[in-house]
């Protein structure tokens, strides 16, 4: 990892793929990932870890299936939200968004259990940026 500051705007401008997070740095055993998102992702669960979201640009919706039923949280630019481990969730961004996520290294983008992944959704665990 770089020991220099990483301009997130420049890092986001370096790729166009949607729902394909890129690792910008690591903190201990955690990846700090950025992604461009638009449309819907898939329902998925991370059994052993929480998932942290920060909206850098745009607006992100996260639908959650909880014991009391289903609800959706709305995250405008600058908002943060943590999906608790074991909670089935589906992020979506009707008009597009740029997000930053913080999760243990190697955490799969589609979680440990997920709906069938449609052909149009790119799902990778991210790649280090060459900046």
C-alpha cells in the first residue's frame, strides 16, 4: 500500500465498472474500498462481519431484512451506515453513487450467501489501485 495520500476523486476516475469495488488502502486487516454503483445489487448476507458504507457522492439506498420485517435506509451524500453481520441486505442507487466501504480483507462483495447474480452485475472483491 502507498504511504502517500490517496485522492479519492482521482481513484474513482480511474475506473468505470459498476458494483466492482477497488481497494484504496488497508487498515490493519481491513480493506478500505471504493465503488461506483448504479441500479440494484443482489440480496446478500455477511455472516461474520458488519459492513460499513460511506456515501461519497449521490445517494444510496439499502434494503434490510430484519426480524421485524423489511425496511430501507436512505443514505445521502456524506452519510454513513453499518449493516450488522448476519443481516440480509440489498444496496441500490437509482441515480448512481460513489461509495466507500470498510470491511475485513477478502470479504466477498456478494457476501457469504446471496441471490443469483444477474449477468449485468459485476461482482469482484476488488483490486488494488495503481496510483
